[in-house]
């Protein structure tokens, strides 16, 4: 296993805004939720993200990451099949392809193409022998950060309020990382129906900032 210092440096690089996966261009359906008036404040945003982390795509992507780390063979196909909308399929596919391309070219890995984003991360972390819990925590914090960025830009809330949102969500990120590290593919959930519906609705928005 990598020592923790090296692992943290690698994970900080992978989840940095400068890492070429284009995470900043996807809103996960949140843009439509805000524009439709369902999210109007930082409190609304925190509640929305908590629900995604516990019952929606945040949780499920963590399950897929953990499954890939543990070399579960059908994790990638299942991740693609459970994408709730065309744009969610686009998001996880394109970010996964970009991540694979970057880690293969820069870090010398040989991950196969056409991996979804969480599966690609799980496989890369396994190759580098990075602790699974640390990987999950970094992944979930990146997931949360991207959504907060959408809220800062569109609600809008200030950057300080965005940091307050992240601080309030840190206990959730930590506890869920522990749960997900011990999860199996049968622990998938699907309780964020409204978020999935708004992701579908986003496909037909005439004016939008984010791709999903």
C-alpha cells in the first residue's frame, strides 16, 4: 500500500479542478433544480446534496468505485445501465474516458477504455494501492465540491457560503466513506427519484450553462 502522504498527493491531483476530466462542466441536474425554484438557498443546497449522497447517485457511484477497487467484474456495465438519464450516462462515460486517458498517459497505467468515472477511479486506486476509504472520501468530497460550485454560480451564493456548505457536509462524507468501503454491489439504492427526473428535464432546457 502507498504511504498516506503519497496517496494524498495522488488523490489531490486526480480531484483537482485542473485534472482534465471536465468535472466543472456537469451539474448533475442541479442547474434545472435551481432554475425551477426547488433550491433557493445554501440550506436547500446542503439538503439536496445530503440526499444524493445517502440515497442517490453519490451513494451509488461510491458503491461502484468500491466494487471496481475490489475487482467486481460487472461493476462498469451495471453503472452504465443504472444511469437514470441520457445526460447522466454522458456524464459518467465522458468523465470516465477522460480520466482513463489522463492516468494512462501521465501515470503509466493501462486501464481499458470505456470505463465509467467511479469505476475508473476504483481501478486506478487499486493499481496504486491507495487506501479505499481515503479514495472514497476524496471522491465524495470532489462530488460535493462540484455541486457546491454549481450553487455558488447559479443560486447564487457566495464563495464563503459555499465553504460553509462543504464544512457542514464533511461529517456525512466521512461516515459514508466508511459505509461504502464495506459495501457490496447489492447495496445500490435508488431513492433520489426527483433528482433523476430533473436530470432528464435538463436535456430539454433551451438555455443552460452546464452540460448535465
